[in-house]
């Protein structure tokens, strides 16, 4: 709790205060070696994060947006292709698709998990596409363009149900790039492989963001791509560095998308704490569930299916009284967030694509109801009790108090 008694939505100050003695040597090392770009710290972080994700390769880049874009390009997405993702995500997912020269298209989300609905993805291929007899890939009927990739988004720290998506990808010869920007360390139980698998190791490649507020966050912008495909890894290393295979020898036209050494060093320090921080988030999520067991407000708690081990990047509830509840919590010193208030297909940036309200009803409904409660390592039981007390107090003054919808642990 802060000095004035308020509870922040996210507390990065306390986290970094506790790491100060570990972080200062990172800056000193960089200053003494002048190794600002690339070098041993970047390479060490890439090795260790690759091991953390159970992948053969990790390539550090400048941001999560770069990570999605470079992964798509390196995996084979070409200008004019169609890439399918979800409308309930941060716009960086679709920006990266557009910046790779492709056209984003959308499939609605699962109402319980807020991730890509595999049944609706199957229906998309059956209803919106025909199959090219030569390539076996879907061709979008309206745009007469090949659908070459799908980007499932592991939203809020929760994994997407990947087995049916990977089966569809195999059937239709699709590239799969996981958007894992909110899911560092999350795990998925594959029924087909009968084992738990780390997020970031299931698709052809996966993109991570290390924006400061992430479970593993830099002190600035940073990102990474993980993959088990050596060719994809090699191509991304060139794309991030002006297309160079070696200094001043440019195989392709690339970008300036390199990971700074200072950020890599900071991430190395924090990576050693990540498992503990994720466990603290899971414990906080369990406390929220227990504390909110008696609330009668129209409140839906997060769903964590049996095939997912979420790392609770965010703790997102749903209520038809969202705006009023957020205003009440703000007035009483409880920080909250909304992730995300406008689905991507309805953003002004994509007006030219012709989507309209009602195209993706689940995403649109959820966008009007989601509210993110305080969630960060170090969040105390007392702070959570205070949050729930304020929600309970609001229940007494809400216009239409209904009943809590406790998520089913399927």
C-alpha cells in the first residue's frame, strides 16, 4: 500500500527498490566495457530465456511489436497474405501484421478464456475460404488472397487452447506465431502430447514483449522471439540488424530492431526472479477467488481451464457495472485498468477495412465489461482484502446487484 493509503494497479517502484543492488552492476559493466549494442549480455540473456521457454533459439529485439513482425516475416508471411488473429488484443498484434505487408483478419474469442476460439477458426476456414488445390492453403474468397498464418494471443497470462489450433494449422499448411507478450512462463497441457508445454515453444515462433509492466519487464523497451527453427532464427537475426549476415554485408533489406545490452542485462537479473514472481501472482489470484466468494455483484472471475497454468499478468474480472465500479474504486484509492475498451476491428485506425459493430459479438461484449484489478508481485493479502471490501461496498450501492459468476475450473 502506498504512503497515502492507496493501492496501485501496478507497483514497479517497490519491485525495483528491492533489485537495486543487483541492477546497479549491470550499468557499471556496460559503462566500463562500452558494450551498448549486442555483445555478451545480450547473448547470455538469449541463451537463458531460450532455456526458460524450452526452445532452441531466442533472438532479442527492440520491442514486442518487432518480435511479432520479424517472426511473421522470417516464418514466411509475404505482402498480400492474410493473417488471422483476434480482435481482443493490444493493437501491436495487428500493427505487426500490417507492417509485415499482410492483411489482418479476425476470429472471435472464447467467452470464458478471452483467447482465440478454435471452433470459430475452423468455421472461418470453412465459410470464408476455399482451398487452393496446389498449396492446400485457404484462399479468402472476398479478397482472393492466401491465408498463410494465424497469431493466437495468450491474453492476460492465460494460454490459448493450442491443440486444435495447431491441428488446423497442420491441415491448412499455416504458419503459427504465438503472441506471448503477456504470458512469460505460462504453460499449456497438450492432450495430444500428454505433457505440459511452455508458452513460446508450440508454434513456428513466438513473440515476447518486455515492456516494463510485463511479468518479465525491462527498464525500457525490449522484446524477443523464441523458436525451434534454425532458419527462422537466422532470418530474424538479420532482420533486426539491417539485414546483415555480417558487418556491412546485407543479405536482405532489414530494420533497426536490436536489443540494447543494458536492457538485456536488466532482464538477466529479473529472469532469475521470474518463477517466484509468477508464483506470487498465482497465489494472489487464488486469494482474490477466495475473498470474492461471497460477493453478489454481477461479477465474473477469470477462468483458468485444466489445460492452462496462467501466470496472471493481469487479473481481469467482468461486470455490466464496469464503469461505475471503476469510478468507485478510483475514488477510494484503488487503482484499476481496462484491457481493452475498444476491440481492434472497431478502432479508427482500421476503419478502411470495413468492419462494423456486431461482427465479433463476444469480443465487443467483453470489451464493455472487463476491469483489471491490482495484480503484481508483492501484492499483499491486506491490500487484496481492501480491494474486495471496496467491491463489496460498491455492491451495496450498485443499481442492479446480481450474482457472482465464479469461473469453472474445467
